[in-house]
């Protein structure tokens, strides 16, 4: 059932073949018409409208010189705040209760590193807050936001492993262009794709060193099914039970039965 619902949502063409369902959380779905009814009841200018953003973490100016991106992120998470510059894109769209996923850019980064919820409206940084920033060694900037539900991931998620799954990354080859400017607004679907994605454990063996039965029949089947999913196709395998990475081939495939596109 999960595969059928997910497949319909993924193949939606707005205005032509709309999906009857939407994803509302991990393993959770609802009817699209319920969301439409809920939106109709809400005011257009409601301050607590939930939106989804990527906050890009770059190296920045510290009180005593440049600071690495990871240090800036961890220090600001301890304060429970985030800074927004005067010219940051999407600045006016930030709303209380919106969800944020943090992306570490630059050398040693290119990975998603944690999440938080925006707990305040965007505000000019006060002098008292600026003093807090300086105490942790970071130069204050124009605006700040308070955060809640902060989750610093122990296992970060390299963007390279999920490029094909994210809709907001249009240029797959030069994906870095989509992580510029400090803030990027994303869809609910992309947000939950990042949250639910499990990075592959270890690295696949190199083709030139594979010997004997290292590439088994079921392993190759799993690779092909996953490749089909990444390219947006429906996938099917008659071999359902073998393990593949942290799941089974049957759970990875989007179809349980082979479509009748040829003779029985």
C-alpha cells in the first residue's frame, strides 16, 4: 500500500493528473482534498503557516577570524538561534512553525547535518542577542530567528547520495548552484525525502576488483530496482525476499505484481 500511494504522488502532473493523496509525515498519508479544505479555512496571512526550508551553513566571520561552517552551526545550535542577512533570499517568507533542514556547504561538507523548527518571527537582532553571539565567538548579523526541536544528526547525509530524489535540485551535475544564498525554500516532499533517506552503509565494491560471487544475482537485481526508482520508473522484481542494503528487494520495488503489458 505504501508503494502504491508513493507511486501516485511521485507521478502526479499538476493540473493534468493530480494525486489523490499527499504525504504528511514518515509513513503517513492523507487525502489531498483534506489539505484543500484545511487551507481554505486558514487565513492567507496566517503567521504560523508551515513551510519548508534549507538553511545553508558556510564558513563565516568569527570574532577572531574565519570560523569553519561546522563550528558556526554547533555554536548557534547551543544558543538555539540562526542568523539571516540583509539580502538573504526568501527572508520574507520565513514563518513561525516552519521546518528547517541544515546543509553544510564547502570543503568537508556537501551534506545535510540536522533539523529544527522556526520558533519566532524574523526580527532585527537586539544588542543583547548580539552579545550572546560574540560570547560564542561569532560576529552578529542583521536578523535572527529563534529555533526549537533542534536535532543535530550524528549520522550526516551526503547530498550526492540523494541528488536524483530531490526535486529542487534541477541541475544534477552542478548541484552546488542550488545551495547558494543562505536560504532555499523546498517542498514538503523534498523535506521528508531528506529526513527519511538512509545513507548506504559502506561503499559498493569497485567493478574491477569484484571476483567470484561478490556480485550475486540478487545484489545486481537490487541495484537495478534502486536505479529504476531513482530515475522515476515503476520497478518490479520476481525475487522479493533477498536482503539488499538495509531492506529487501520486495520492499524496495514499487510494484508487487508484474503489469500485463505482454502475454500472460
